[in-house]
């Protein structure tokens, strides 16, 4: 049995996932399968409020996708295809995979590479829709697929040092295939995203922070601790509100304004009728009645608002 490529441990409402594939720290189909299982666990377990991803390699968070696997998938296809043909094939693979046993059947055919790509995209989208916050602790470099996994996280803390992050696929004659073009465009704007993809540029931590590609740059020895501190704080947020906010930003933010506002309204109403909202709103009214002051405007409550620890609305126990 092959060793696990995603080691996990649990700290209260936080799962710490260690990406480990020595000697190079490459992303593989096996790692994607294990990450898929992890996200499934997050979706099932209401007690999980945050996930921290970090790398076991001493110099990188996670490298690019295993090129040997990519080349094998390309050769298995046997023929050159156009973008239109590839799109039609992806739709067909998606349809067959929904049939019981269909995915296993595809895995034994030249279309296995298409299925793997579909699974990777689906995994990253599920991370964006989950009621838990995903934090990437970039304790080293992240290129190609490693960058795309980081981009799918909600927050990215990057270690300061001789590390890089970026999408260099074009230097190998291909382009980002795990959502890199789409997430870069949404984070940075289409002009800057296209420049980075065409150049195959690798950014230093300082450059990535300046562009807004990462959330924060911290000393290398502290990056995991800071990511964990944030994860434990955000894990106290109610999952229904986290999922709703992520949908409003990720899906509504890239839609037209009217459609985006509709997504926000629907998400807002869904959170308003939740038990967490009932507890939070009642706590506000109780505070107002007890003190005669609006909660959040006195010195103590203001301090908690500033550090994001005003209240814990997770389910008791």
C-alpha cells in the first residue's frame, strides 16, 4: 500500500493537512484523491470550521503536477484535439462519470486524463463552496498545480524567504489547467493575470503580496503558527454563514452586478433564518438591554470586533 500523501491531524474545529510526497513534493492523482476525501469529510462534519494546508517539503508548499503523469495522459489520448473537441470530450466524460461504475470504466481508457482533470476542478470548486475556511500556509514555493491549490484556498499566508509562487506552465508548452487562469483573473484582473500566465513568471513573497496574490507574508518559522491562529479564530464562524459569504464572493463577484446582488440576497436570507443567526441576533439584543449601549461600540466589545473574536456562534459541543 502506498504511503499517504496527505497527512491529517485535528485540533478542535481545525484540521491540519500536510502535503507530503517526497522527494520533490509533486502533486499527483493519488494526492488529489486524498484531498477529495478530506473535502468530503469537511462537507459531512459540521464540527469542522477550518482547514490549514501546508507542505512537508523543506523548500516548498507543493510543486507542480507530476509531469510524468501529464505526459502519460497526453500520449494516451493518441491524437491531437482542438479546444472544441476537448470541450465535447469533457462533457461526455462528465456525463459517463455520473453513471454508477462509469468513473471506474473511464479510468481504464485513454480518457482517464480527462477524468482526472474533471476531479481536480471539482475538488477546488467544492473547497470554494464549503462551510469551512481553507487557509494555505505556504511554507515554501508553490508553482503550477501547487499554486492552483493555494489559489483555491480562501486565505494564503506565505513564508518570507527565497520562495516563489506562480504558473510557469507555458514554459513547458502548455497552460494552467487547474483553474489558475480563472482564479488569477478574479484576484488580479485579466490584464495582470494574462501577463503572469504568458510570461510564466514566478513571484517572490513580496511581489505576490504587493499584487494581492497572497494574504500575508510572515517569517518562515511562523507561517504555520499564524495560519493556525487565523484558522482557529475563523473556525468559530457558523458554517452556513461562511458558505454563504464564499458563494456571494466567488460566484456573485464574477457575475453581472444584478446577478451578484441576487446571489447575495438569497444567501443573506438563508443565513437570517439559521439557528446561528437567532443566537447572534438575540445576543446583540441582550447586550443592548443589559448595558444600554449598542454592542460593539463600548471599549471591550470594540476590541473584540477589531480582532474578530466578538462572539462564537458555532453549535454548542
